[in-house]
């Protein structure tokens, strides 16, 4: 009985009411043939002899006897999943087998730790002066700073070419990132919440060019712009928050555009099971999303696939039109202030953004029509999970409420944002709050 006590007493202590069921969440670290992979195991115990739980969507049943844990279940594709492990203190050690039912099972050793309830400390503000920047959204770089949920981080970023606030080259170009920041308590399967408190321009120039990206060109326009291949410097008026080309060309002498600082890149590190993507890439982890509403006042929701989340951001733009049609926006360095938080146990498939007036679901793919589908699926999941809409209700609502924007066409992936006005959401059932 001491093993059962160790496994479940913490969950019982959380319950405000007496219950016959105790629940526990475990973070699994598996040695997948020499590569680290993280998984989540949820267990419920209803009596001393029987356990039930879930692993990657597979329902499991089993028992904990004398410190020996045995679980099994059948996945939707018919494959068997089995756990065979020993419990000692707050750790499990054993083997996990799973795989395609038509092939021999994969058997991998693992360890697992008990995920403790999130403890919220008094919020702090961290001042971080970066001395190195990174060009991959990698899980393998040492975290530069640890922050608790609710903490604020103030730091700086270099521009996409690697130049700092003094326009001094600090690193090779390609969207070098500040980070990674380790968020205490973040576990795979959680959602990282990043509130963008302040984006302050810290120099009076930005770089861009006069090209149009290939995906935006018709054959006729491609011929007309074939000689476009020069860099363009923009002068930033930080007092009036406007920009103009410097020097300006004949027909753009009076052009003076209002600035709207934004982050081109914000991401959590990808899984250690694959090669880290370069900082010019985007996907389910976020990355080089180049969405011009990731700006001051916005909140970004990112999936967590590594312990600590490992937050990166950079690629500041003083201004960018939809799609980043030049391949570069008004690229510049920035002072950045963000506040981080966590939603425990909520798994996202793609990043989401929330502004004062809208909720925004993002989708990124190599083809624009697939990005459109990803954004639509992302929003549908949001409405079904948080507002409990049925599939029929989702279709009816999106048919009258959806606003689509093309966010990115300059890089390997194209991006689409699906936006819903919060004023319309007020007419739906209240969203389900996650703790």
C-alpha cells in the first residue's frame, strides 16, 4: 500500500471534496532507439487493485501490485500498447511497447516523473541582456533564463540580419532568436501563453528590399519586376511612429507610413525526436509566422512539447503588410517585454492569437489551400472545445462569422489566419475555463 500512497496521495490532497477516485499525470521520457521522445500518461485509480488511464489517445487498464505497474490497451488502428514498469518514490522505470498492428511492436525503455500541481509564485520581472542568439528552434540549447508562470521578461532582439540596436552585426542572418526561456512547470501537452506587453523600436532604421516573392507573381508581373533586386533602407521616425524610404524614389517622396511593431517569430522548441527547424521556418510550434497582429497587446498561445516549453522570439518588424510580399518586412531590432503563463493539460495543434477584439486561429503549410484548411480546423477545435459547439453549429457559425487573412507567403510555408469577432462570441455559451 505504500506504493499506492506515493502515487496518488498528492492528487487526493487537491480535491476539495472526498472522492473514491485519484488521478495522476506522468511525464514520460522514452529512449526511442537513441532519440529522446516525450509522452504523457494519465492514470486514475478507483480501488487498490485496478487502474485506468490514457496514453496518446489510447485507453488503458491495468493494476499496480507491490510497486509493479502493468497497463495495456488497444489503439484505434488495432495496435497494442503495453506498459511494464516499477514504481519507486515518485518515478516509474520500465518499458513501453506500441506500434502498427501489422508489424512487430516497438519496445522502448522509459522513465517517468509525476507531474506536480502548478504552484504559482509571486510574479517577478526578469531583465535579460542576450549575449548569444540562435538560428534554430532547438530543444538542445541551454535555457538562458528560467521564469515562473505569471513572470515578465524584458529583453532585446536583433533584426533578421543579425544586427542590434546600434546596427552592429552580432550574428549571421536568418532571423536569429532571443531565448530559449525555460518556463517552470511547463510539460508536454500544456499550452504556453505569451502576453506581448511592449514592443519598443530601439533604432531609427529598418531594412527591406524592392522584390516581390515568387508566389505573388503572375508571369506578366514577373517579367516587369525581373530587375528588382536592391536593398531599401527605411528611416524610422520614433517620435511620430512613421517610416519613409531613405533615400526615396521619384514617386515615393511623400510616402510616410504609420508604424506597427510586431514579432515575425515566436515559438516553442520542437521535439527532440526530429531535426530542429531553422528560424526561417514555421509550423505547429509557431516559428517564423510573420503575422502582423502578433503585436503589442496580443496574446499568443503555443503548444508545449518539451519540459519548460523553451520559448524563443525575434525577427522584429517595424511594419509589415499582409503576406510579407517583399520577403522582408521593415526589419529592425527591438526591446521586447512579455508576460508568460500556462494552461495545464490543454494541447493545441496549431498556434492561436487573441487580441482585444478578436480570437484568431492560425494555419501554416507548404500550400496556401492547406494552410486555409489548417486554420479552419484550428478554429473549429477552439469553438468545440471551449464553447462546446457541435460540428453542425461550428459550420453555421463560421459561415457567418469567419474573416480570413493571408499572413505569410514569403517562406517555405504559407500562412492563413481565421479571425472571429469577440462581439459575436458573446452570443454563444460561456467558454470553458482551463486552470
